[in-house]
C-alpha cells in the first residue's frame, strides 16, 4: 500500500473512503461474492437453534428460518454491490467510494458475512485470528482480506449510530 | 410446551395465629423451566459490533451490553435473556440475522 487511505464522514451522514489503489478496490468489489454462502461457511452463517439437542426443532429452524436469513443476507450483499458500482477515480492512481448513510448497516452486515466466510473457509484458528497471521498463498491473502474488512467495519461502526 | 402456573388466591382471612394453610402441591403437574438465549464466543465478530447488536436487540444499556460481551469473550458464553420459548426463538432469530452464534437452551 503506497498511498494513504482516507476515511471521512460527510455532513449528510455519508462516509467517504478515499485513497484506494487497484488492489484494495478489488477487495472491496469482491466483498459480496466472498460473503456468499458456500458449503464450508454454511454452518457458521446459518447456525442451528439448539446445537442438536432438539433435532426436530433444528430441522424446523433450517426449513422455516433459514430462507428468511438467506434473503436478508442477500439483500445486504446486493446493496454493497450496488454501492460498489459508484467507485470512481480520484486523481491518477487512486479511487474513492462513497457509502450513503442508509447503506452503512448493509455494509457492516456484508462485511461480517465475508469475514465469517473467510474464517470458515480457511479454518483459521483463534490464535491466527488474534495475531493476524495466515500461512502462505491464498491463506495469507484471505487473512489480509479479513483484516482490511475488519478495519472497514470498525470504522463504519464508529460512525454509525444504529445497526 | 406450555408453562403451567400455580396461582393461589386466598379469599379467606388468615387464621388468627398468623399462619396460612397452603394446599398441597400436585406433584404430577409439570412446571416448565424458562428458556435461555445463549450467545457463544466467536473469534471473528468485533467486540464493538457485538455490543451494538445487544443494545439494538435487547435494548440493553451500553454498560450491560459490554458486560455480556465480555462474558462471552472470557467465559465463552453468556445468557442474555430468559423467558418463554416463543420469545426466546424470536431473539435467537434476530441474533442469527446479525450473525452472532446464539442458541436456545432450557434452564436446568
């Protein structure tokens, strides 16, 4: 990362993320896809009601509650995808993204989905997550992604009143 | 399952010695224990996020939300609400919508 990131809250409540290079823009654009449920992350994104203590209740939960959750998660990812289309150049080598105030909760949720999905997909241990270390190759990139998304989420939480 | 409540209505004045004779409890009647909404530790969710979720869903004060968040973090779990099953399920659903690891457990 050679340039400084800019986090700014505007008077209208929107938030501006500036100083993004190509790589960070690609991570942001990947957010909705990274958070999409896949076999490795499904059990984390859609936990059971009783952890198997009441199989019938857990089956009902999967049948009746999960579809609502899926729709809710999809809605958040769609909102992020829509906002990502407004990423635009600023200067010669950097880009900026403006997140409208009303989109902030969707971003916070979509980031959460992506971070949880990455952790489940790469089986990061508590220690790895604590230290931010993630092995080599794709794992290392995934850990960097998690940290970058975490930083974004932390910042959005700090400027957002309600979820 | 439904809760069965024993309500004793004493229409008569207590005896002059001040003691009250209570009817014998029917041992065959099942008294349901309340259900607990339990939030489990998760190394991914940010602490600030968990606090905000507790405030949003349970309308906890900031201090109470932080107390539960730390309990989850340090002990691995925290009972954030107790009561009837239907409402407990609703809370678990809301917590799952915020991607917190939550389950419903009956008190023992």
